[in-house]
C-alpha cells in the first residue's frame, strides 16, 4: 500500500535560534493509520507536524536534513496549495488559523479557494457542521466563540477541504469531554473511511479509546519509542506521561514519590476573595451566565469545569473587569469590583488568558517580564529578581538564553508557562488561570502546579480546565458551570462520586474517577493518584512484550 507520508531520517534546525530541535526521525503513514505522537513540552512534536504540513520551510525558516515525501512526491517540491490538498491541519492554537468573520465563512474559506461551485460549498458546510456539532454556531461571529468552540470550527474547516491526511495538534487541550469525543470520533471515522491521521496529545488515556495504530514518543527531538500501544504502556516513562489509572496500578512499584502540595483548605471561616451576588453576565444581546451566587475563598484552590461555551472564562473575567455584570454585584475582598482601580486589581489578581498570544507582544522574554512590574513601580533590581523567580517557578530557567529569546520562538506549551510567569512577576495574591496546563506533559504539569501552589505570596489559585483529573488532584473545590448556571460546587472526592452532575454537564468519567467511585471510602478525601494506585492491587495482568516497538 502506497504511503501517504514518509519521513526518512529527517532533522530540523531553526535558523532563528540556531538550535537543532528534531531528528534524525523516520515515520511512515499509510491509509488507515492513526498515529499518536506524544512527549514532553518542547520535544519536537509541533516541529514534526510543521515538517509534514509545509509550515517548514514555507512559514518557519529552518534547515532540513533527510527526506520528506507527501503522496510519494518530495515535499520540498510541493507548494502550500498542493500540500493542503493532501494534508489538513488543526493547529494547537485555533485562533492562528481562523480567517472567516462568521463560522459559515470560516468553513467555506478552503473550498472557495479550491474554486468549488457554490452549491458544493454549501453541501460541505452543512455536512461538516453537522458532523462536528457546530450547526448552531454557523451564523455566529468567530470573534465571539470560546476557545473550544473555535477549535471545533477550525476542525470543521479542515474536514471541508477533504484532505487525505489530517494532523491534529493537542485536540483535547481546549475541548470539554463531549466535544473532545466528538472531534476524535470524527478523526477515527476519517481514518476508517480510508484516510490517515497524526494526533499529538499529552493525555494518552483519552486517545487510547480511538485505537491508535502506532505510538511515537519523542524526547529531546529524538525517538524514544515507536510501536504499538501495548508496548508503549509497558515502557512509557511513568510519571512523565498521563497514562490510564490501571497502568499506574500495574506499574505501582515504578511510581515516583507523590508531590506534596500545600494542605487543602476547606474554606471554613475564610473571607471570600471573589464574590458573586445574583450576577448575570453576557456579550451583546447574548446572556451567558445568570443568577450566579458564589464566593471563592482568599486561601482556596478552586477549579472550574464545564462544557465549551458554558461561561467558565466569562465567570472569572468579571474579577478583573474584562466584563461587567448586567445584574447583581461582583465583589473583590468585600468591595464592589467597579470601585477598584486597575492598579489595585492588578496586584490582587494575576489573570492569565487561555491564549498566550493575547499576552505576548514584546521582542524578548526579558522585556515581557519587565513590562508589568515596571508599570507597578518596581525598580530594575526587583524586576530582575522577580523575573528570575517567575521563570524558575515555570521551569523556563532551564532554557538556554531564555531572557533574550523572542517569546514566539518558544513552543506553545512554553508560551503558556511564560504568560503565567508574567503574572507571577507582578506578585499577585490570587492567580486566575485559564487552561494553564494545556500543552504540558504530566511531569511538567506536576512541577508547574507544585510551584504555583507553593509560590510565596500567592494566597489562592482559581483555574479553568477541561482536564478532570487535574481538577480532582489539585483543587480544594470544584465548581461546575453548565447551561448558564453554576450546577455544582463540591470537594473533589464528593464531586467524583456525583454521577448525576457528570452526566448532566457532559463530563467524562476518567479511569481515575471510576477508581475513586469503586475503591475510595466515601469518608476519605481524595489522595494523589499515585498514592491511590499504590494502595490498590493490580487491576490487570496484561504483560505486553518489552520487545514490541522500537526502543532506541
């Protein structure tokens, strides 16, 4: 069977940094293949995708060694137009590929550029909108969509082009469980219909349900494992990759010590940092949330879960006056937020957007880090100290010449961590994080969250996430938003057992959630997943051969 993609001993060195970031690497993708690519942040996953879809060398200046064939022809000899007919890409940050002002215009953009008849374009719009669940959004402006909604719309645009191969970069990062399942279901359907797919994802467990034919695990730009799923689960670096809970139980003897975050707070007697009293929030004529009565403690760790477009980001944007309440009142430390100055709010809340592109605008990391503190009146010595501490907390001090690097030369996951560092450098008392660990591997997430929760001066952390296990592991409270209202507010262990909330809000019961329900006594708080796994007998006795796959 003719390969759709062949990568032969390829290597990539970016000219902007002079750094070799990938290779030598080989990969063959045939019709019917679904390849899962995983590995730590900055390991070369996105570079591999750029090599295949033509962004290297057409958009990123880089020196490439080895050979890349697309449809049996050398990729270097193909134009972007030719490449796009073969390979469709859903980028990690969907905002970078959205060009249409409305959802319908966005989906139509590719087929229009192919010169298709208007009737055929309309048929394709209706077809892919129904398949991806965005029919109700067709008349909406793309600028009004949530990050998750944008991701589904961008994927619909990819499918409308009818490529032979789809590349999906971090498909679960911005999607609620139901939307993620819908997207990955369409990827699986595309493959079953004779196409092929390359999926980059850190959350390995969620992808296994879609039967990947091969796993490629990268680290440091080189192949660490290449082969079938069973072999990967046998040898995957434990504690570095998000594996099914059953695999953790089977390999409990290999688990590293569980990180010890600051003690959980129950909020009893704690004055609220952020309060909502009968609050309604919305945009234009559209109401997103209504009747919100909620108080988030000054010393709590609060996770916010819920479907895409439910209003999670809208809820917390009200804390920094990015949106004004239509009804009711938002209070910060007991005072109406409308009466607080911008400076006061900036020293109270460190707000980190879901999209790092909304925060990064300076030529170098050094200048990015200095911008906020300088506006708060910090002198150069303190700016340097705070910058160094923030970079260390976000694990970015390990990057060579990080202060002089242009922010956009960092990987997407590193850019996310940099935006958190920008907030930390201003010494806020409360961090508000929108999808902070999207694009991060498990090891980075563990270190990242540990540093954030233990950061001197940070009293509370409120974070929006679609990663259910992250919420259960690191939050004191989990707030669930759905249907324009707050539908649950509970401790992690209690929420894990609230099956009615999960089904009503479309949340997915992960293997960790199922283990909590089956094995943890109701009176006990939720331990770290590693500790829970160590305390249970092996759930399976499968022993895939260590010879499966390729382990250099």
